[in-house]
C-alpha cells in the first residue's frame, strides 16, 4: 500500500461515520423542505448519537443478553469494514482485491442479519415481528442486488471494485450492453431504500405499527451503534453506486492539470458531490414521495418487477459484451 492508501485505511472509517451523519442530516433537512417544513438542523444526527451514548443501556428481562448486546457491535463493525472495500475518489480501497463485490454483498447482508438476530434475541413480540419482516425483505431484495453484481462481473471479468472504478463502464460497452447497464442502475436504485430500510420499504421498523420493530427494545449505547451503522451504510451504499456507474474524475472530464494535494482534494470533493446526488435521488426523494408498502407488496415489487428488470439487464449485457 502507498502512504495515501495507508492513511485512508486508518482515517476513512472514522471519516465515514462523520460523513454518514452529515448526509443523514442533509437527508432529513432536504426531505423537510420537500414537504414545506423547516426540518431539523443538519447537525441533529450528531446530537441524537450523543444523547443515546449518555443514556442507560437497558437489556430486557426475557432477552438473550449476550446476543442482544453483540448484534449492535457486529452491525457497526460490518459497516466500518464495508468502507475499506470502496474506493474513495481516486484513492484505491485499502482492502482491494478480487472478490470485492462479493465481500460487499456479504457485509451488507450481515448488517441486516445482525439487526434481525438482535430483534429475535430481544424477547419482544414487536421485535420478533420486525425481524420476520426483515428476513422476508432480505430474501426479496438480495436477488436483484446479486444480479447487478453478476452484470458487472460479465463486463469486467472481475469482481474487483478497483478494476471497475479505473475504467468507467460506459466507455467499454456497446449500445446493447449500455442499455443493460441502465436497467441494472434502475434496479439498484430501487434496491437502495430497501437495503437501508427507508420508506417505502421500512416495513420491518414501522413505527406506527410495531413500535420500531427490531429496535423496539434497544436503548443507550446499543441503539447508538445501530444508528451509526445505519448512517455509515447509507453513505457506503451511495458511494458504491457512484463507483459502479459514475467513476468519472473531474480532472479527466475538464482536462484539468492538477497534481499533489490539490488533485486529491478536488477529486475527493467531486466524489462526495456525486455521492450526495445519488443519496438524495435514491433515498431522500423516494422516501418523501411514497408511503410505506405492505410486506407482500414489497416482496412482489422485488421478486417480480425488479428481478425482471435486473435479469433483462444482465441478458443485454451478456449479449453485448
């Protein structure tokens, strides 16, 4: 690893927490503006985490205590590890290598699975119902997500995110395969709010129905870890979509002659801007525009419509490469 990548390996997980909370604050503010409200300040997520860390951590009497306390740590660790597999601007991922996308799929699944296991371990009927819903949703949206990964593997003959980020997919495919990539992008956009448990797919945490579902019995430090995990996962998911579909560098697009620190700063800001655009489109705009689906409606959306879109996309990529 070069010095820049080593620094990134140690600092970006911490930076990812900060950026995840900032983007979460922007999301809440922008959503409020879309509905003609003022909304909370952008720094509100930081206050929320600080307040949770100061509160008592309560373990329910009927809970399996060691599992109940371990799952927030597993979820947070998975989200922090996830950041180490995603290139940041022009910097390579510290844990780059073959199989990057496979590991990312596993880590995304691990976060959702840890919340479901924590819900089952809490001993609450609300949490158990939420965990069951989460398992059903996972079985629904993981298929199109895996299909998107297969589509990129067909194009690049590799699962390495570094390889994908180094050459934009649009520059190496023909018209037919490009149509398939567009369909894969649409499928991933639909999967994103479900992966992050946002409206209209926050069925497992429906506040008005099952009192936050899997998180109903969590409080204090444990709830803060789940909150941070959710913030980091939101940022990482948007960053993943940028790396897959829009890895264009600003210096390359505008033919800028930048070197040294200026080059890295400009590309980092450009990368964060692209992530913000994807975040607002795939998460904020969607959750503000749609009401919550029922569990059978959400499953039908993914098993029928999104799966068809993704499979057609893969077929077009296969015929075009």
